[in-house]
């Protein structure tokens, strides 16, 4: 029989709360998606989904925790591009994203925004490029550690500009943005799911968006590509994972709840307001997440190795 089959049928999965592990600080972009998703999914599952923030080492502590958790259908992980970049960034990664997990499906794609503190001298991206090249390591760039998309975006930006900033890592971009708002750091590349209200209230300077095309939520903001950084693109994607060996019935049930949530009007409206785009149905399946992850590992590995950024 299938692993966990009879026990699961008897107990009527899920029969108690489910943990959804978030690899970054509470209140940040990943947390916002996780909490909204969890609330929508719990309606279908009839059990609460408890978000558990386990920040550290750019998301790899949380992924390690879930890879080693009991595969009983009660622990899941939501993670972004960091799942695919970690193998190139960490020489001693304690897990293999391609072999140590069961896959549930993708969730939503999110654009990033390049921000400066309110009183940073450059007024626009053209001025920022000059300022960055002139000031290099005097510029403090906040990020959420190696494996965070804020770090990935910053790495690509420094590559494109041919300059090197001083990186200041945080447990997530929630505290990183607080530092930017307080003027303790100069620059942050972060997701619209957290940055839009601060941009609209002009509490930060917006230099551009990281998608190839302009976005609906910030129609006046130029893309980085428009400002001369040809082909510059960072789009954040999200996957839901479970420990390898999680019973297929639990994965199927969790996936069904995921797909229902991705059609839920309250959830989809909230995501749209935050600039996030729900993935098409074809990407909401375990098999599509697994093959997408493989393609992302293959895409980012060479780029990261070329940049020479890694942790021992
Ligand atoms: C967060 O939730 O704090 C972010 O996703 C971190 C990041 O990857 O930049």
C-alpha cells in the first residue's frame, strides 16, 4: 500500500493544524504571501495553517528544517527563487532541493523594485547609475542574506554596473526595509508585496522595477532595462514543498487546497493589489514545480558561479 495510506484514511487527513514554514522574517514579502495563502487554504482543509517563521542563512535554515521534518503531511515550506539558487551559493548546503522534497505547486510571481533611502542623492535611475559607480563600497545595500531574492537582485545589479556595494544582511526584507526607512542603509531591492505602500507614500526613492515590462501597479516606473541595463530581469516565483516521503494523499489534498485558494476572490484580489500575479493552472501542479525548479537550478547555477558569490 502507499506510505501512510491506511493510517491517513482512518485519521481523515488533516485532523490537526498544519505548519507552513516561511524562511524569512514575519511581516515581509514571503510572509505576506504565506499568511494570505494559508488563510485561504485552511478553509478548504478545515484545519488551520500555522505560519512558522524560521529566518536565517538566506532561507536555507528553514529549507533544512523542512527537509528533515517528519513526512507526515503536517509540515510544508513556502520558498521562492532561493530554493534554486542555494546549491550554487552554499558549498555545504545540508539539503538538495531536487531530491529531498515532495512538491506541491507554484503560487504567484512578484516583481521587485530598486529603492533608495528617501534622502539618497540620485533622483532617478540614470543618476543612480552614476552615483553607484562613483561611490561603490561606500553604498550600503541591505538584503536578506545569500539565497534571498534581495541578494540576487543586488548581485545582478552590481554585475550590470560593474561596481561593488557593501552588503548588510538581515533576517528578511521586513527588517531591511525598516533600516532603509530609518536611513541606516542606502539601497534595497525588494518585492512589491511589501514596498508598494512605502513607494506611494514617498517614504523611499524608487529607481525602477526589475521586470522586462512595466507593471500595472507602478505604471510610471521605468524598468531597469529602459534605464540602460539591457536584459535586466528578476521575477520572484514561489513554490510549496513538503519533506520527501510525505504521503501522496496528503500532497494531493494540499495541492487541491492550493489550487482552490489560487481561485479564491479574496486571495487573488489581495495578491493583485500587492503586484503579485497568480501562476496559470499549468504551474499549480507538483510535476510542474519540480521541473520548473530543475530549470531554475540550471539557469542560476552558472550565473552565480560566474559572479563568484558563495558561502563556505
Ligand atoms: C522576505 O520575505 O523577507 C524576502 O522574500 C527576503 C528576500 O528574499 O529578499
